[in-house]
C-alpha cells in the first residue's frame, strides 16, 4: 500500500465504526488545500537548479493547521497528503487545538551547501507565505530540516508580515524556540511506553529494545530509554546496524557518532551488521524511528519483539498490523506514540503567543500530562469499541474532528 492508501484505510475503519454518513466521510478525508510550487535557486557554482515544493493543508476544523517540512528526494504528493492527514488525527488524539498539514521539497539536502539550503528555504517561503501563519498553518522541522532551517523561515516570513516567531515551531531557542523541543518526540515515546507498561505492571527497565533509525527521534529515544534503565541491544542508521545482547553503551555511542559524522559503523562496543538486521534483532520492544512503510507483509514476520512502539510516521501498513495481531504482538500506534514532538511544538506556539518562556521542567511535566491523558482516552476508546489500539486512536481522533466539523456548521 502507498502511504496515502494506508492512512485512508485506517480512517475508513474508524469512520465505519463511528457510522459517519457519506457527506462527512468525504469532507473529513478531503484535504482543505494542496499547493505545488517551483523552487529555483542559484547554486554555488553559478548554475540554476529547480526543485518542486509541496504543502498540503488537510483540516482546520479544530484550529490552525500544523505539520512539518521535509527535505528528502522521495517527497511526493502521495506522501505529503498522507502525512498531512496523519497530523490531523495525531493532534486530535492528544487533543491539541490544531488540524493537520505537511510540506516538503523533493531534494537531497546532503547534496546542497548550507547557503544553497538557505536560498531554497527562502524561495519556498516566498511562494507560500500568504498561506501560512501563526493562526493559519504552522510548519515545523521534519526529515532533512532542523532548527536552523526554521530560523530561516521565521526571518523570510517576517519580511512580508513583520516579526512573528509563532509562524513555525522547532526554532532555535534564541529565536523563540522552546526548551525541550529537540528531545520531545523521543521523550514522548518514553512517556507513552511508561503509560503502557505501567498498565501491565511493568517498567521500562524490564525490557530489551531495538531502535531503527538514529536521527533525532531514534537517538533521543535510545538516550532516554537507556537513562530509564532499558537495555538497548540493537540500533541502526541508513548505513549499518549494531547489536550487543548485553546492551549497548549509549553514552559512549553518542560520543562516537559526534566524531564520526553521525554514523554508527565502526563503533567498537557492538557487533556490526547490515542495516536490515535491526528488524529481526532479538528484543522485547522494537522502535521503528526512521522512514515510514518499513513494516510490511514481507518484513513483519521477521520482527522478534513482543511490542512495537512506533516512533516514525506510518511505519506499519495494514498487512503488517494483521501479522502482528496474529502473532500476539502489541503495537502502540504512531499517532499516539510519537505525538510528543507536536505536543511540545504546541507549547512553543503558546509561549510565542504569550511572549513568556517556560523552563524545561515545566515543558516535560506538561508533556507527561498530555501523554497520560491521551493514553487513558485511548484505552477507554479501545474498550468501548473492542478494537486494537491503532483503530482506537483513529476512532478517537475522527470522532473529535467530526464533532468540531459539525459544531462549526456543515
């Protein structure tokens, strides 16, 4: 299944359970706006390069739209549509006053200099500035972008609309960013796992973990789960995987990657394996924290974990879910488990509007509260409808968006 087909499938299951009529079904699944723009820049060598940028704004019934900007060669309309829809449901699951959006440029950022990336970002904002804003659509970092890119967006947007740091989240702290934002998605995963395990009388320290992806989400998850007593036995990046059944020394690995261009290969404290090994590594909890679509009919049978904690967006397709259900593997779904990032983005936006900065302890405390409340809502929905946690998450989200849509008037 494509990414869009996967998200549409889960939405349809939720809509069927809720008994939505055809009119609302069509209204909730159709994007509010789709934009495709030409982004031409002068390269450092004097040549001109043209890239295609996208922004899909899915739904604004519950508030401004919210979603990341991704720089990746595989960015296309199908993926952006799926991720925008996913953001609508994710913000609703954790009950943030947002709708969903997503954007990106089909480009390999590793092939551009920082100057070229800045020019590309500014052209993208120039084409879209009338369609985004603190009360309209609030972008954030995603794959291939970071806090510095968000700073460029704030600056370019302000040329047209005046100083408005709330136009994006995930900014440098010096430009209105929030303390705790960098670790937020990984920390949200930790809080989600703590809620789930506590419900079963268990703790983070009771399990072995394998983490696919060692970017922002995967590396923070490794660090935080390790600090909580979890044994990280396997990690991977785009090049290779590491495995140590006794547990990888995560602080030592973090120091190693800082001096080896972020790569895991060559770390002396673990066995070296091809990157695909992490899918079948012996563990209790598997955390996909890289690209979507990695767990399919072909790959799901290899997973040896008892639990899948989804750090990436749409890492599992419905066929993989069916295999996990048959094998008794519980999945904590992405639209709840990785909502820590968008939740702390919401806190950043609130701080920008208030012009008042929170300390990091408050940010983390508020994030814990949101994740606990959402977990309780998720459990109650699963019990009410007798469905999996993933379908319960979609039912909870769709019901909230549907109610807001009705209250605003069809």
